[in-house]
């Protein structure tokens, strides 16, 4: 019936009834996301789609409407067997994979959404990341060598991810206004309208001014940045070794399962759960950022109002000095 209707429509209108395969539709959905999301977000989308298509095998060449909820459930089970956490699985299935099916249903390409009504996996009782104490940060700084001292100090005073820290450049630092303006690699791109603005903590500012450089341009941590750009940096493992040398023990949140990885309660990411996180994620700072951000990295912050700058800098000053 579908073939007859499609042939009839093509004779009358010149266009047949749309009947994409699963692979064709997911690739079309990904193409529509280009330019609308950050580079790292697109990478996550592509990885999730690729994993789903690989799991579906020859079924990926079948019609989109042939996908059943049983396929989605089996894919979710497959991810669990790979050692992925319920949080990660919910992100992949309930958010990323579900999106193109919702769009296909809205456009009338499928009569039933196979992901609709599928409950999310329970995340109750999951162990969470811990935060570093001031004393632990002091031990890390006393143990670390070279550029790691500055990187640890940056993580503690800003709550930035490790990738953003090692990619910090002197152009991100505005000493005159006492702030750091940068684009978060995981969630933003330089084409975004809003940059992230964080107050420059006195300890980190003093460290930066103590670094002898010929010109305030380029990466602040060139050695770590080079390793990050290589694709196989091992920076997280090296930070774990610094922790161990400093006598800081970390409990295991999740053991390695299948192709998954072991997750520890304390890691560089824990700086985001410290005092900095509570400050920079407060409603006050969110409103401040909405007003003061929106300038490209190369611009100065001369357009920021005095009140906005003082609020951002005051937030940074609330982080305990080391």
C-alpha cells in the first residue's frame, strides 16, 4: 500500500512518499545539528548515533518505521553490558537517540515513536563525585611540579574542566578587569554568542603574574596543551599519580566493566564540585553572566558595567585563599 501510494503521489506531484532508512534519517538528523551545537556536543551526538547504528547492524538499512521499542530496550541493555552508568545510558538513549525519533514522529514519517513511553533507568543510590578540601589542594600544590602547579590552581579557583584549563591562553586573561573570559570546550564554541566569564582569583592572578614570559600571548600551559592536542595526553592519569604522591586517596565510584572505565570519587573534575561550583552556579552569577557575556574572546571587556564586573570578581574572592 505504501509503495502504491508513493508511486501515485510521484505521478501527481513529482515527489514520492518519504520513506527513509534508519541510517538515512539519523544521518540527516545529524546534518541538521551542524552549526546549531558546539563541536564537542556534535561529537557526542555522532558517537551515540554511530553506536546505535552499529548495534542495529543490517536493520539500519531497513525503513525507519521498522524500528521497534524492543530494539531500543536491547540497545540499552547492550550499553549496560558495556559498563556504562545509568546516567550515561539515559543521556545516550533518552536524550540523543530519542531526539531524531521524536522529530520523525512530528513530521509524520513514522506512526509510532519507539522511544516514547520508555522509562529512564533509575539513578537513585549512585555514588557521586567528591570535592577537594583546602588542605588537599595545598598538598596537591606542594607535590605538583612545573605547569601542573598552575593547572591545579586554575582548577581550584575556577572550577574549569581539565581540558579547558590546559587550553587556557593569555588572551583569556583580563588583568585590568580581573576576569577570565573563555569558551567551555564541552558545551560552547567560539561561534556562540555568550562566553563564560569567571572572576580572577587572587591566588591564580599572583601565580600568573609570577610566570616569566616574553609576551602575554599563546597558551599559559604550553606543555600540557601540546599533550592535550595530541589526542592521547594521559593527563587525567598523571593527575591521579600526583594525588597518590600527595597521599590523597580516592574511593572508586564504579569499577571497570566491559569497555567502560573505572570512575573515582576524586579526580580533576572534583574541582567543579568544590567551593567554586557552589559560587559560579548560583543564580546571582547566572544572571551576571547573562549581562556581561556575549563578547568574542579577542575583545576587551570595556563594555561590561562596573557593577557586573564587581559581582563576578566578588564571587571569585569567596573561594578560600591558599
